[in-house]
C-alpha cells in the first residue's frame, strides 16, 4: 500500500507492501534483509524487550539518513543499486546510433529530462498554452469541461492503495467489484495539494505551520508563473482546498472497500451531486460512453460538485493554474523544481537536500514508460534460476498456508472450502509479465522534457480508459519488473513479485533456507495472506466482492483481528501520536499470517536440519527486513496517511509466534512478552 507521497508522480516503487508501496527513488519504507548469519545483534538490549533494536542496533548506530532522503533502509540501498544499474543501461542506449522503437524512446525521455540547459532556455514558454487555456474559461460550463479534461488515471485504491491526486477527482480503471468479467471506471476524491484532509483540518501547531508554508508555496508558484497579487490569490485557493478537505473521507474510510461499493449511473451524479453538468464533465474526461461508475468517495463527489457551483470562477481558475504549475514543476526551470522541493521535501518530509538530477530523471522515465524500462532490465539482470527458485518457495508457502487453514478449528467446512479455492486458483507472477505493454503511440522528443511529461501523462490515461472496451486479464501486472516490491491484486486473485526484489540481500540464492524464508519468504507469505486479511477476505476466488463467510466465522475473525488492532493502538512513537491499529490492520494481519506461514514452510523445507539456531536466523532475518530510519516529519506523515506501521512495530509481529519465545528465551516481565492466551492467532 502506498506509503511515500509526492504531488508530482514521477515515482519509482521501492518498498514492499501489502498491496503496493510507492516511493521516490531511495525513499524505502521497508528494508531488505541482509544475511542473518553475519548480523550483529545488540547485546545491550534483550530481544524480549525490543527485538527491533536487538536485531538492528549495530545498523541503527552506524547508519545516517542520506541528505536527499526522508528515510533510509537496507532496502533503500538495494533500490539505489538497482537504479544505478538501470541508469547505466539507459545511458549506454544513447550511444547506439541504430537504436529505435521503445529503446529510443526511453533514451530520449531520460536525456530530455537531464537536459537542464534546454529546460532553462525555454523558461515558462511550454507552460503558457496550458495557463492560457485556463485563463480563457469564461463561465462554469467552461470550468466543468476543464475539470473533466484534467482527470487522469492516477489513483489505485486496491492494488497500490493510492488515494491521492491533485486533480479534482481521480480515475481508476479495474474489474468491477461484483463483476470481474468487465472493467469499470472508479471515481475517487482528489483536489488537494497536501497529502490528506488531516493536514487542513488538524488543529495542532505543527499542522498550522505546514498550512502557512503551503499557502506561501502556492503564492510562490503563481508569482513565478507571472500572476500578480499572488498572495491574495493563494489565500483564496487555499480556502477552496480547505472546503474540499472538509468533503473528503478519512484515510481509514478510504481503506474500507464496503464504504466504497457505490455504483452510480450518470443520472445518479446529477441527482445526488448537483452543482455541475456531469454529462459535460464525463465527455471532457473521455468517459462519455460510460453509463455506470463506482464512486469510492461519495461525500467528496457531492461536496466538490457543490463547490463548483458555489465558489467564484476566478478562484477556480487560479486553483487550476496553481495545480498545473505544481504538477509540472520538475520539468520547468530550476526555480520551480526548487520551490516544489522546498515545500514537499524540506517542510513536509524533513528532507534537507534534493535528489540529484539523474535520480529524478530515472523516476520520471519509469513513471512514463515503466515496462519499456523493465524489458531492458530483465534482459540483463534476471537469471532464470532465480525465477525457478522463487516459484518453488511460493508453492511451499501456499501449501503451508493451506495446511494452516485445514487446522483451523473455528472455521466452518463451507468457509474452509472457499478459502482453499482461493489458494488453488491464485495466479502468481514471478519476475516480469507474460505480456508487455506497448508504447507505440507515445511521442517522445529528445529535447522536450515538458512535452514528454504531458504526453506520457495523457498516454497512460488513454491506455487505462481503453481497458473499458476489452475484457480483463487475470495475468495483467500492476507493477514493472525493475521495482523492488511485491503486490497482492484482490480483484484478480493474483500476486506479482517483480524481478528487482529477487536479488541479494532480499533474496540470496547462496544463503541458507532460514535466511531466505525469514526475508523473501515472509514477503511471499505476506502477499499470499493479503488474500485473507480484513480486506482480502471480502473477495472470493474469482475476485468478486462477496461475503463467503458464515456469520460465526466472520465474528471469530473480527474478534481476533480486533486484538491486533488493540495491540498496535498501544504503540506510541511520539508523545502526541500513536499508531492507528485500524488503519494499519490489513498490513499487520498480513505480516502476522505471512510470517507464520513462511515459518511453517521453512520448517517443512529444512526437515531434520531445522534447529533453534535456524529459528534464530529466521526471526532475525525478518527483523532485519524492517530496518529503517526516518526523519520525524516523514514518520509523522506516514502514521497519519500510511496503511503500514513504522518498521520497528512491524518487527514486533514476532511476539505473537510461540517459536520466537523459545528461540530467544523470552520471559515474563520483558516488554514484548505476551502470555500465550494474549498472542494474536488468526490464521
């Protein structure tokens, strides 16, 4: 699920997730596990008091967060190494005079972004047609068309748990919640320049300070683009965003798929959300031929439509202008990119230094042509033997999970049969997709970074909208192979394990089973178990949102899950801010069930060779996988908006497994100790 947040979506995924996690290059929320055999335990800390510090004390003491990062981890280092490999390959492409097709487009896109002198030389000229079009809006009918034209396929609530878009609404195209045999358009809330409604509505001193800095950022962007009275305009734009924020659902509400299960016809929009010509809006968004939509956030659709009618046209035009400038800042002159970083990097995330240009260029190229870059990567860096080894591990852990289901004394036979059917029909993609995307229709010009970015944005949305006219494919991937990540796709009943995560130190073919099952095995188990967490359990073997549980089974699951919510609610990283156990429940359930299933699979694979020392390596490998240091601003943002708990609390999952107590001689009275009856057992 998406963690790191950036308003200009030139991101590359780096961090392992329950569904998926997106970060700027190097900003990993989770860390890869180094070899457990070589790990230096912190003898000054008892494992039963703080297992994260015990396992990672040496790393924490020696590691500094790089100046251009809001957080750092051993997985961040892995992603950095992967990025450097990819950049070298892209740079080598430039010297191939015979290069054509997608390879040429990848090379030209990257080189155009790197050509800062050309970007500076053009100044704001590339932006002027966009701003002129906004300035030409004469009435609310024109405003409605402009809002529709701004819609992009830039959100993903289920696979990547990405709820953010600066555009007034976000579009996601995916299988229907109840009919997975067809694609449906999903409409999500949007329109904010800060990460979440809490940043606008929370009364804390820190949030008030960020609001002041954000309003100053709006003014600075408008002023650099040539707008007069920038401060006064910014105040009105900010006030509009406060009104928008008041209509938004909370982050916890966004994660509740049952609250999102709202099918509206176009006529429903007109009657339920007055204030805007919805027929004109959808026509401008190139969705005019769609008769039904799934409205993920009804309150935002109602509220934002009312604001179109209520708020004066001049404010809306300034709002559109600012967000267009903000979205395109990284392909405008340096002053714009620096101003964007000053707010989003320094103020919002506490990051002191901007990433060097090549990292931003790579992030942008990956965003524009992710699978074209992925093709180049796997051709050189993904050996076939890694794929075979991982497929065997997946099979072992699926089998272990199935055996755990068989042993559940609380589950009715009918529910158990449905659970086993989900496992039986699960599609697991390893390395790279069977069918690659085509970028044939994307125009890339070697000296036009601004135009390339705008065209790639529109091209991606057009590709997604085109899905509405074809049948879904269960084997379609949601992420490219060069991402250090993994994902569960509930509507497809599928998993993706991209090639980039299948390398040392996360997966090491030369390492012991204990190390690999503790690291990548827990990842595999995590993703499998997402099919059975509080959200995944709501989808059947065909990916349909359907209640396949008996009432008694559902109550037991809810009670057991509630204990995990309480456990995480008790963690308090800051005196004024605790972990939200409900917000992080899906990921915490996946951590717990995935770790347990991977442990079972490790024991089965090791057979007679399994021993206490191996168990220690297994659990240390898991704790190492959560190595992470984050700046306070970034950590606070994550606690408010991220479906994942901070790494040290995810590492504490081990306190719910009996084997951990034996492996590290954890005794009553130690801080992490739980009496056997208090250990959470779900699957």
